[in-house]
């Protein structure tokens, strides 16, 4: 009763009693309509329905003028992950997904770092990574790979996620560590000791950062699984064993039928941490990025204690081999011939029968590789012949085809489109061009011999920028990859790696319409 009286009083205030009252009321209503229309327009401009249609679910993503976003009714329908997974143009949801996953990824990284395993022995590492991929929703095949030596087990992992029509993209991580004693002093440093294949006691360390690669790989798998509405096609996540050794795991997986038992990729992607690039950055090289690696053993055979040959012949061979790069290869073309080991004899005063040379040869193109290898053979045979080595004692030159690692060629078109996606996701200043290096990587195998599968391996900055500045100032080199002191910055490197790799994949697989 009381409220009715109040209501009547309120309404009567608004009822016109004269023409001028009517005008005032019209003005008041006009102002109200204007204010309502203004706020409605502002409101509807900043809200977007995502994930579901508004009928299916009442959840709405709001973006405030500062760009911050939030969800209405965020707790009710239990599908925050899917909603958050819808990237805005700022890429913010990728960051928030990484944020959600980071603490478990940090634990995974430290676990992998503390428990490294040597090439050909990635037993527990492969089980853990396969388990992670299964949890992320992939169909996983384990122990995939066939080495020439049947005694070796291939610990390769192939994880497939089919998500409608679209390209097939392969993402690869390596799994193995190195026979080195860690000297970083980190609380999670490896203390692992084992026996190598020769039965010697060795320490083991992830000195090439493959633990970073694996953590980024698992983070990327989780993210892409959550972001399934942003890409179409088939995603193949490959855990490759034995990157640090030849014959390597990439070849073993291809031999076992990676491209016939599973969908053949249209593109292959990989990353490698960079021991001289600041964390938070990604680096790229178009074309040849890493070298052909040939291992050559030469045995120069003399005539025991007879003649003048043995004590003079060894050095001339080494010196002459150095002329291949300086005198035979066209200036500007990349080639390295290093005689890393030279061994002959047992004692000062005994002229040996044999001298053994161990070489590593680095080139980029097939043509230069062939030129350099032929020159090594020609020069070695020619010099020993000139020194009067008796017939039947010609040098033995073993080119070890099984140890060959082909050069990594980054497909220019793929590099261009991926780098522009990186620039958008990471910021232009964080995407830098690097120069090709003389190291080798068997990721190159995934491109096939004729480079018919476009591939791109990018660099992932892993170093504290303060340490880079200090090293430039003091001229003290930073610990390189394969150094017992190599200690990448985990958090920023892993976050950047996941963002870069997920962006690269989505960019290749996003719906075209
Ligand atoms: Zn390495
Ligand atoms: Zn490596």
C-alpha cells in the first residue's frame, strides 16, 4: 500500500500539467533516450561473442577500452579454456594460455634437465614426452625408428592430431643429451653418470638445450590442442632421438616409414636454442642455415722404417688439405676442412707404418661438398704417390657415408611467411636475422634430399641480455652450445618458444575463408 502511494507520487511528478510541462517532459525523455543509446552503442562495440554462439552459451568476451579482456559468467559453463583459446589480434589469449601452463612446464623442464639421457638411450625421456602428448589429446606412437644397427632401439615418438581438412604440419623436437659433466652450478644441474656405448663412464648433460626444445614442444602441443578452433588440418608432433650422433634419429624415423605410415607433411618446423641471442627473441636464416657435415678418416700408409717418406709425409698432407678452401673453392662459397686429429706411431725414435688423420668437412651446397671431398682424395693420393709410397700401400680414405649430416635449408617462402607472423606475435625488434653457421643438424633430413618438403628451423634466444652486454664489454665469450657451462634462461625462453612455434603452426593452418 505504501509503495503504491509512493509510485503514484513519482508518476505524478512526471505527468504533464500544462504545455510547458509537456515540453519539459519531452526534453527529459529525449535526454534519457540519448544517454541510453550512447551507452548501448559503446557497450555493444566493446563486446564480442566468442567460442560459442550466444544462444549456446551466454558467455561474452568483453574488451575494455584499455584492451583488457574478461569474460561474463566465467565460472559457470566450465569451458574457460576454450574461450580463452580464441586469440584476439593482440595475441593476448596465447599468453594467458602459456601463463596457465607455465608452472607445470617449468617442473617438466627441470625434470628433463636433471635426468638427461644419451643419444640412442632416450628410454625415459621418450616415455615422458609421449605421455605428455597423449594427455594433450594426440594419438601417439612410440619407439618409432630403425637404425642401421638392429641392436639399437629407435625411441622416436610420432603424435598425430587430425583436425579437419587442411595442410599437414610436422613439428619436431630432439630428445637426447651429451656426454658432458655439467658445471653450471644450477640447483637443478644434472648429476647423471652412465656408461657410453664403448663401456666408458661418462657424465650426461643437456648442454645443447634439447630440454628447452622438449618443454617448448609439450607447451606447443597443449596450446595447439586448446586452440583447435583456430587451425585446420593434421598436426604431427615428432620427438626425434639421436640428434647428436650419426647415424641420427631423423634418418631412422624416415627409414621406418615416417612419411608413409603417417601423413606426409606439407611443412616441417623446428627450433634450436641460440647461445648468443637474448632470451625473448627469435632468429631466422633464409636458405642454407646449417652445414653439410662429412666425417673423413684418412690412413696414410708408409713403409715402416724404410725410406725417407714417413717422417715428412704427414705434415705435407695436412698443409695441402688446407689449400682446398683457400685455392680451389670459389671465394664467397662456404667450406671448412679441419684436421682435428693426427695420430701416428708410438715412440720418438720409431718411424711408424701408418699415420691416421681425422677430418671434419663443412659445406652448404651439394656441388661444393662434392668438390671438396674429391679434392681431399686427389691431394692425399697425389702427395703420397709423389713421396714414393710403394705400390699396394696407397692411402685409405673413408668418407663414412653413414655419418653424413645434410645441410639445413630453410625454404625461403616458408621463412618469409613465418617471420612476418613472428613479427606480429613477438614484436619486430624481437625477430632478428642471423647468419648461417657451420654446425650441422639432422632436422635437414625431414626436407628430403630434393628439398621437396619445405622446412624451417628457427633460432630461439636463450641468454640473459645482461650477460650478453657483459660479454661484449669484457670480450669474454659466452658459454656456447655443448659447453658444460651452458645455462639457458628457462622461463622467458620457454614462453617465447611456445608463442613462436604455436604462431608459426596456426599461421600455416589457419582457415583460408
Ligand atoms: Zn648439439
Ligand atoms: Zn642441438
